[in-house]
C-alpha cells in the first residue's frame, strides 16, 4: 500500500519524466495520506491508442490510479487527487498538436487486499 498505476499515451513518452513523477508522487502520498515511504509502489503502463469522442488523432491521456488502505477521509483523498494533477502539469510536457486529458482517482483498497515481501 499504496498501489499506484499510471496509464499514459505512448505519444507522451519522450516528454514525460516518469521517475520524477513517481518520486514526488510518493512524497505526496506520504505527506497527505500518511503512507509509509517503503510501501509506495508505482507502475507505468504505456497505452498505444486513445480515442476521445469521435476523434482518433490529436489526443493523449494520463490517468493516475491510487489505491490506499481504508481510513482516509474524502477530504484527504481529494487533496491527494489535486496534488497528483499538479504533478502531472509539472512532469508531462505539452506536445504540439495533442490535447492532453489528465485525470486521477484515489480509492480505497478492497478488504480482500493482501501483500507479502520475499526474495
């Protein structure tokens, strides 16, 4: 916990500083949602195709999913979501000819969530 997944358009790959986003995102999750730094895990998934409305060209997207253990208030989750959007503005460079659609969601992990660490 937290489990963080970032889906992003492949068209953004060259101008998207993913390591810096992950670093600052982990800091935000610790500062805002009281997560433990070693528990922060982020994976990036590049998506090839984005269709927005009837358009198949001219759009790119980044969506950040953050799943936390239960117990955070709606206010805390909203504050974290706003922080994520600010980080995306900082670390995703505008690409000429593309409209960027950025979004984020912070949700609670289901009660069935389990984890282990091992070698």
